[in-house]
C-alpha cells in the first residue's frame, strides 16, 4: 500500500530564451530542474533553500539573457508524495501517464488536473497548482486508496 504525504516544496520559475536555459548551470541545494517548455524551467527544492535557489538562478541567467524573468512561485504550487513500493500502482488509479523514469519527471493529467510528476527514490511526488491541493488529496484517498 502507498502512503500519501504532504510534500512542502519551493518552486522557482525561470522564463528565458531557450538557448539561455540550455546554457544555464543549475543551482545547487538539491534543486531539481524541470524543463517545462523550451523557454521555461522550474527549479524545485526544499523550502529552506528557496531564497538561495532564487538568487543563484537570477545571478546565472542574467549573464545569459538580460530579459529573463525569475520568480519564486512556491505559493502557487502544492505537492503530495506517494511513498512506498506500491506508489506507481496507486498513481495508475489517478492518471494514464506512465510514471517517470528514475530522476525525471512527466507532466499531464492527474486526477483531471494539470500536474507535474517527479520520480523520487521512495515513490512519486505530484505537483499541482495550489488551488487543486485538496482535490488531489481527496482523489488520492478515494480513487488510489492511499493511506495518510
């Protein structure tokens, strides 16, 4: 059985020219880079390092694209983690997406909302716009039969 856990995350958005994002050196602090579009990347990390990730992305992208936009958009996102060996099976009750390969992410429909699904060593983390937070939680409990 999979367990559902709240997953507080910091999310930093960088919108810039595709070539600048291609050349950007990713920040440290355990931040994961989600290239969501040719001209957009999300940097996902623990909440405690949000300001460090923001500063590093701002400093680095400024040298590559002086029109780039970098924002801390953490308040606009919510995340839940499906933890345990049964996480992919539980996820299959919410989406037709294949779970992401190790160290990657996929984006698409999860519980009828747009989501980003990240592979984690102990399961999956699902990122949704913040206003869908409780909807995803409810669907996970009812449809995927996860425990909390």
